[in-house]
C-alpha cells in the first residue's frame, strides 16, 4: 500500500494516505489568535557565527543568522503544489489508460524489413490552450539554518596559526538567473523529418541495431515504397497513415505490464511473425510531441504534412571543450554483469502500482522499501527499462555499485547528470552550464542545475523519473535526501524513486518531514512465484544423469526460501557452479535436508555458512579467504589481479582460484572484459552476504573485521609509497603512476585512518607509524603533489615549504580539498585523521579535524559527526594552556559543536555544557577584542535555544542583554548592524509573547524598523526584515486593536511575499501571516475582498507545505477559520464543511500537550456550533461540547481565557438540554454559571480596589 503525506482531504489519489503528524511545531502562540511567532528557534540562529571579525564585509546572500537572534525561520521547506485534475497528466484517467487524440485505435504492425500499417483515423481535435505556466523559480534562496551554527573552514594550514587569525567566511553565492516555467505552453511543431532511407540502407542499419520500417503507402508525389520528400511543416492536422523510424535504446525483451499508463518498448519482431503494439500505444504516441526515445519520427502518409512529429533526440552540436567536460563527469560503474533477471509477471501488481504513482501522484519521492534480498534491485531495473522505453526515464543509479567510502553526494549528483546526458543528449549543454556555475555550491543548487534545469528545458508535458537504487547502502544518503526538499514543487517535471531496506517516510531522518514523499512496501514473493523462479533457473543447470529435481523438491525449495528471492538466487548459483566433485543433486539434497523452520534472514545466514564451509573446507582455506575477501571489502577501486596480489602479498594463482570459487555466491558478475580484475566486494556480492561475513563472532564463526582489513591494506599502501618515493626522490621531472602505485598514492590516508586508532600510545606501536616516519620530507611533499593532481587535476599546485613536515603537509592538503565544495570530504577527513596521529601534540591539527567533522554534521545531520567534532575539540582544548591566545577560539568551537549535538539528541545537559564553554570563551575576550562580537552572538543563540527548550526566561533575558551589547559595539556603518538589530527585535518579540509586556513589543518594532532602514532594495535580506516587522505590527494590533498597525502590517507582509517567490523557504510562513492579517482586517471592516484574498494566500501556503511540515497545521487552522467567516458572511454551507475538515486536520497534528492545541480546540468548537445551528445535528453538538470540555481541562483557575470558555460550554450544555432534556446537562450548565458569576464578582472587587488605591 502506498503511504503518503498529502492532506487527508485530498482526493487526488486512489490509494490510502497516512499523514504523519509532526512531533511538534516550532511556531508558538501565547495569544488566542495563534500567530506564528516571527522569532527564530535555536537552529535558525547559528550559522553565521563563522564571521570571526566585525571588519568582515557583509556577504551578498543570506548566511545562517547565528550571530544572535534571527527572525521568522521555520525549518527549511519548499513548495509542493497540489494541482487539481485540470493540471494532471493529460489523458490519464484513474483506470490508467491514456486517451488518444485520435478517435480510432492505432495499431502498428512491425515486421522486420517490411511495413507499418496504420488504419485511417479521424483528424485530431484542436489543441487545448496550454496550461498557465508556473512561476519561474527564484534565485537560490538563503537557506534558513536547520541546526546549530555554521562552522568556519579551517585556518591557514601552516602551524601554528596566528593568535588573532580566524578562518575565513566562505563567500555567499550570487543569485542565479530565474528558471523557466516548469510546464510551459506547447511549442510549435518541430521541423520536418528527413527522408526515409532506402530499403538496402535500412537492412544494413537494422543489422547495426536500428529498426527501419519502410512505408507501405507513399506521400503524394512519392512512389510507393520509396523515400519520400521531407514533409511540409505548414500544417499538422489529420492523417490516415503513418510511418515510423525507431532507434531502440536496448534490445532486451522484457515482459511489459498490462493495463499500465506507461508503455513497453517497441521491440524487434522476428521475420516470421508480426508484433502488434497494443492499442494503448496510440495514446502514448499521441501525447509524445516532446518524447525522447532514440530517433522516433512519425510521418503522415495521406496528406502533405505529418500529423505527429516526435522529437529526434540526436546529440546536439557541442564544442570540443563542452564534450570533453561532459565526458569528464563521474560515470556509473558497469552493471552489465548483474545476474538477476526479472521473472515475467512476478511483480506485476508492484509494477502497476509504481507506474500508477508516476502518472497520478503529486508527490516528489516514492520510497520502495523491503528487507534485503526481496528483489528491489531486480524490480527497479525492470522499471528503468519500462520507463526508458517510454521516454520517461531521466537517469538511474545503483549505489551498491559505487566505491563504499569515496562517493559523496556531489559525485552521485554528477553521475546522475552524466546518465541524464547519455539518455537525453539535448540536456548536455545545460549540464555543461551547470558544471561552470555549481562548483562548491550547495547540494540543493546542484540538484537544480544538474538535473532539474536540463529536464525543464525539454518542455515535456509529463514528469521524468530519476531512480536511485540502494539508497540505504550509501553512507552519505542523509544530505542527499534532505536536499530533495528544494524540488518539492517540481513533481510535474521530475519524480524520484528510491529503494531502501527501511521506510524513509517513518525513519525520522532529519529533513524527511519536509519532503513530499510516499512509501511502498515490497513484500516477499508468493510461494507460486518462488516455484516458478526455481523452475525457470533449473532449465540452465547441467543436471548429471538427468536427475533434475521434481515437483516435490521444487515445492520444498520454495518453502525454504520463504519468499526471499536472494536465497533462491544463491541456491541456483551454488547448483550451477563447478567448484567440487559434488554433483548438483547432491548439493541440493544437503540443502533440502534442513528441516528446521527459521526466519528468512536466519535461513539466508545458514545458507551462507554452509556455502563457505563447502567452498573452503579447511582452516587454511578459510584463512586465505579471509585475507582475500577482507581486502576486497575495503578496496576502493578495481585493480588488476597482479597488482592486487602485490598489495596483499598473495600469489596470482591462489587469488584467481579464490576468485573463481567465490563466484558461486556472487549475485553480480564483473563487467564484460574485466574478468582479470579484482573488484570491490560491494559491487559483486549481495548486501546480505557482506553483512553476514562482517557479523559479530557470536553470529558468525567466519568473521571479517573491516578495521583489520583497512589496517592491512593501509600498511601495504605505505610500503608501496615508501619504495616508490625513495626510488624517485631524486627525479626532478614528473612521473606517471599505474596500477598498485596509483592506488597506494591515492588511498593510503583513507586506509590508515580507518585501520588505526587515534591514541598516540597505540599509534607509535604500529608499523604504519614506522613506515611513515621513514619517508623523507621531500618525498612526502612529492606524494602531496601527486595526490592532489589525482583528485584535483585542474587545481593550482599547493606550495610546500622546506620546513613543512608531514603534519603540515597533510593539513595543507586537507585545507585545499575543503575548498573544492566538500566533494572530496572523505579524503579531507582522512588527511586530518592521519595528521592528528602523527602530530598528536599540535592543537591546531585537532581543531582542523573538529571543523571537518562539524562541517559534515551540518550537511548530513548525523549525531556521529558532531560527536567526533566534540572529541576533537576536547583534545585541542586539553593541549592549550589557560593563557594561550588560541584558547577562546577553541572554547567557542567546542561550544558550537555541543550546541549542534544538542540539535540532534535534544540533551539539555549537552546544551548547558556548550553554554558554559561559550561563557568561558566570552570571558577571555574583553572589549575591544575583535572576536567579542562573534562570541556574544554565539552565546546569545545558545541561550535562546535553552529558553525555547525549557521555557527559562532568565536565559532569554541574558541572551537579549548580549545582543544589546552587540548592537552597542557595532558602529552605524558596520555591515553586520542590520542583522544584529533584526535578531534583537526577534528576541524581544519572543519575550513579549512570554510576558505580555507592551514595552517589549514596542522596542522590538523599533529595532525592526531600524534594520529595515539599513536594508534598502535590492538588499538580499530585505524580505526578512519586512516579514519580521509586519509580524510585530500584527501582534501590536492584536494587543491594542490599532487599525493603523494592522494596515501597515499588511503592507509590509505583502512586500515580503513579493520578494519571496517560490521556492523561497520563508514564503509559506509569510503567506500564512498575511492571510491571518487580512482575516483580521475583514473582522474590522467586513470587506469581503479582504477575506477572499486571505483565503487565497492560505491556500497557496497550504500547497507549499508537505504533509508533515510543522507549519502545515497553522495554514490548515487559519484557512478553516477564514472559511467559517465566509460562511457567516454569505451562508455558504460548503465553505463551512471545508473549514471544519481543515480544522480537524490541524487538530490531528497537535498532541494534548502542544501549546497550539487550545486555540485550535476553540476554533473548531465554534465552527461545529455554527454547523449545529444550521443542520440541527446532535452529533455535531456533542463533538463541540467534548472539545470545550477538553479545553476547560487545559485552563486552570485564573487562566485569562477560562471565563470565556466556561460561558461557551454552559451555553452548549443548555442547548443540548433543550433538545434531550438530560438533567445532567442542566446541572452542569448551572454549575458553570455559578463559576462565571463568582469570577465576575471577584473581578469587580479587584477593579474597585484598584480605583480606591488610585484615589
């Protein structure tokens, strides 16, 4: 069952939807109207702390507002339009079939070297006007921070750094040009197609893989069967016959699903029969004006012009440099050796459900999840073929085929771009343009430039699909998935299908709540499918003496597989492998003899155990296997067998024998032509086998340690480096590296960092330390040059000085890699890890390591990264004396890392320690120290986070004091002043919601006005100041009822939304507050236009918020309240019904303890009362009374709004008593009336006392 995050009220799907409530909304509302506060949370305050000096210029884009308070920044989210049926894919009704423009069916007979006959069809109806183009996306917005502060890059690598030297702030990127509409109007028909080739040439090209189908009837003035003249492009209407040229992308013939909205590939037909394309192909062709599938052209046979002309996807004319640059993108590993094949109709329901999602869903991501070995990769490869044949495949990657440790998010995005360009050559110019613009930019920008914009340039009316298989097998998948949120609004252009062993929708991975996502559980195959699989596989096995298993044996095998296809694949591989003197039926008998009933996972582990013992029966055999297999586990690139054997000190004959024997448990074969290579184990073996051999010894007697394997390979690499550099140390010219030498130069830091401990006492005992110390300094510098030339061939050479030792060299190399956009983060952190082992007493080496881990933690949200950063900063701090001038900087770094870790684990003790470290740092930076401003901002941000978490007003007031100090320290002309004023205004606004002091709110408005005055148009942060000032003025109106404040608030909020086009992360929040302000204006002047505009903005905000976004319930509730107001104005019962639905949806997001729930309870109860008055429905009245009771329990005696709720509940009980004559209702109503009288009496006494005191 597909599970999604769209609104429960949406009826655009035919499958069940399960919205996942947010764990809490960051917007807080002390007031009864429930405004979304504009003050930022702790995660929004942290990133711009990297500014180390007040003299630094203000960047051109918005950095993380970490220097103090920030304003109105919910978690990052993007727009998700929910188009109605009018914007759905044309011609796709719920029954999947695509309607054709032609009234008559189109059947194409494809006969090799023969004809395509097309029955006459009536002229197509006139084209519908194109849908309105979507707004062009804006320049890349400044992302609001989602976690603690952005950590600065490492300082200049030469030790030791200057006492006042700070890492530079990376410049903010300039805004990119606006993107074209995602679904523009249809373009005019393409130019005429070239003449059809002659029969002789057609036959020749058919042998080369191109299907040429000559015509049966000619265009007028063209002889029958001859090449026609190019058709005219003057008209494109009415045709009775068509001709087809098909250049297939693949020759594999796969069974195609029936009755699905995407169509199977056009296959070559044998000369002995006719292949008939089903009638649904007509609908595919009829809507394929911008279709890309090889060269596919349809000509008109009866008239002077073609009726349909499909896009020729020929490679565009590229310059030599453009082609060279495109070819330099990372390429997908060869997957031709994948053994698994799709069994016809084995997954037909799953295929149909997936294709149905592609055609009908508005979600961006479909997560297909299931246990290891269930067949996800086989299914996804078949889906890729179906989509490719239909021209709908954008790109696909299988992450299990990539090196296990060195493929970062940027590499995968560029690999997808390379696949996209190969499938759709027209995308190459846009991809090359992205290569020129996206160096070092965010993952969000890279996804837009490398994937989205090339696909948008096609103007294709249906979305393309990008497939990422095995996302859970990729270490860096969290930042990639989080970056997808930027594309939420682009599901009409592209969609993503991800496969994983776990459900990403319920994984609680940071950032998944902001993605429009749907999940689908791929279940184990049925018993019948398992039997069919074994029957199919046994055909190709050489059974000796004809002893092929019978029905009973096959049935038993299907039972043992328990629906896990990888178990069956492994069994068939063992039976077909000639690894011993045992016959296949003998091996099968041993497998069938297992009578114990265990789970599928345990059954698989037992199968692997028995296979290893049979393949490698002796202790010595298993020792050699452990040596070989352990090295392939950590191998990062394929090596020739001879080079691999040199690396692990094994004879080539022995390695070849082990390699051949292991093929019995492989699920993938090496790529064609690479049989004499040793490949990383992750590219050949199933994930379940890799996990089995690395399981703990209690679960597996044959265990391989990745740590020990890295240690062994790392030492072998160092020995290669030592011998190579010693021999070449006196050469002045450059030299080329090959095979094992090149591998050792590139990967020794990675293996050494993964295979040794940081502890100095343990490091000095290792052989790695001895070998590294034996390498001369000049040879070490020579290694650095070769290493950087491999990773950054176009980069400038890093200057090394004569006195630079290995620690400095590694630090300089790591710093250079960090400038390359973190694409080589794995190598960067490996260099820093080795540096702290070699130079364990140098505090700046540990500090660099901490920065590196902190930076990766910000990217992927991993607590492990922050924990490593904390450990590194602690080590750096321990090496510094109390009077060391570097101590304040390290204390500040440690405080930031602890604050970041708190953002992941919500441990208040961790945050308190971080605040303590930041206070210590501030104490060591008295005025006028240039770093005092940065320290004040960091401390105020952490205090704000503590206040939000615990409600501690003392922490909030202390933070405000520090922000006031920042404003006092900055001169009027300082570029940071506007940001500091804005943060101070936001902090005061938050304090006003806590204490209700109008003076605090007035001061907040004053600071926001000052900040706005310092941000004239076109300042990139002007929209933030406009939104913050508008929200503060709205709060002032709600407190005093000043209509002028409301009008000014609306003015500023409108200006803010105009500067925040989608997908600006703040646009939904500004739309909600603008809609709320207009609804307040309607309440004052009863101007229906204001109410309608309010509903329009709230509808827009709702469309931009995914189902689980924490601000979605605010949009739902406010829209429900506006619809209720519309009902009260014109009596529109449909508006009332819709409003109640939205109110109920909003209430489901907020648990009983949530501070926004009382306001939602009050609004829903009021709407239900209106419905009861209109319909007389007693059930609606009962629900309203229940809600009022819940609200009363949440309002203790003395609550400022308790009296209003008591009065409302008493009225409801009195109404129900009149209808039911239930005396219990009368008694409760009278008791509530007495409470109300006592409250009024006490209030009158207090008023008289106050008057007497004044007199």
